[in-house]
């Protein structure tokens, strides 16, 4: 065996490492995340069975300590005390820890105790859903899971109705049609995107109004993890289009048309071809 192959990875500095893990396809693990999971002393996770599969995929064996939102204060105290002298990787079952997942109390305790906290960015279902949805992405609001009770769910949707942004929620398959019905009632005529099983074999993205999506999913009962996205109010989308003129004019003062269009498209989520045509009109004007 060569010296390189037999070399033991150097240990990490003590502290908390927030490690994003794949939301489905294990190939999405980052090189840096894999390196930290190989070099850390302990992995704190929601479900040892789920994290165990990832560790097996990486060919790594580490102590797995269960840590979730229901962990008692003494569990956090144990972790914080461990973090003073050892490197602990915090993972969720899938995606980025603390994004509707456990961890913020632990991070707060670490900050209060002067313990180093390092983040390793990576997969996040909310961002993946937004990227593939085709809905406006210049402004968005992630609101976690919709409440399971009908009135609470309706209240949340009514509260967010006027937000000038794409709304993003997580949802479970059994509750999907009920949530779609609530959206159709509270936010009529809003386009909705349902992103399901992202990065997995049966990945699915469906867009439409609530009634059409309900009919589809009643005929094809969904499975797996779901991201629900709701388009901004139509009048606000139109306002964004009007604001694009001002952004284009400003960008055209210092950039070529193609560069100006790219900047405004990124800022507004508007179609590049339409923006380019408008930029040519503004230049002629």
C-alpha cells in the first residue's frame, strides 16, 4: 500500500461544522462535505439510520449521535461540552441543516460559549425547487411547512397573500391536495408549482392553478418529499416588468446591451428575450 493511500486524514479543529447533505441523489455530496465527515470526531444527526446510509456510501464510520428539535437541553449541553475539544458535524436527514430543520438552538449556544461554527453550503430543497420552477426568483419567501390544521393553514396563506415574492413551502404527500385547495381558496388565480422527489429517479415538476393540480394528484397520488411554490400577485409581477425599464436604462449607461439584459434578468426573473427586445427599443428611443 502506498504512503498516500495509507495516510490517516488530519483531524479537524474542534468546533461545530454545519454540513449540507444530499436531498436525494447521493452523488450531490460536495467534496468538502465528504472531507469533513471523514475527518470529524462525531456526527450529530436527526436519524442515525438515514445518516448511516450516507456514511456507508462514503465508506466512513463515525459515532452517530441523535440530535433533533425534540432533544432536551441536557443533550445540547453534552454536545457543547464535546465541542470544546472535538469536531462535531451537524447534519439533517437531507439538505441544509437549520432550513426548517434542527440546529439553531445549538448554534446559539455555541456562539454564546465562543465555540467556532463553520458552515459547508450545499443542497437545499427550497432553492432547488425555486430553480426548477420557472417562477419569479428575484424575491422569495421560505415559510417552512404549512400548518396541518385547516384554519391555521388558511390564516398563514391569508397573512402572506400580499407579499411581493414567490412563496415557498415544504409539504408532505398525504396533505398535498388539502394544501392546494387552501391555496386555491386563499390565493385564487395564482400559479402554483409542485416540485416532488427532487434529484431522485421519479423527480416531477408540475405547474398550474390549484384546481388542475388537485385533479392531477387525486388521479396520481403523490409520494415523497414536496416543495410547494406560489407565484407573486399578478399585479406585482406586472409592476416588476414596468420597473425593468428603469433598471435597463441604468445598466445600459455602463454596459453593453447583452450584459445589461443579463443583469436585469437576474435581478427581476424576467425573460431575457423580452428584455433584450425592450433594451433595443430603449436604445433607439
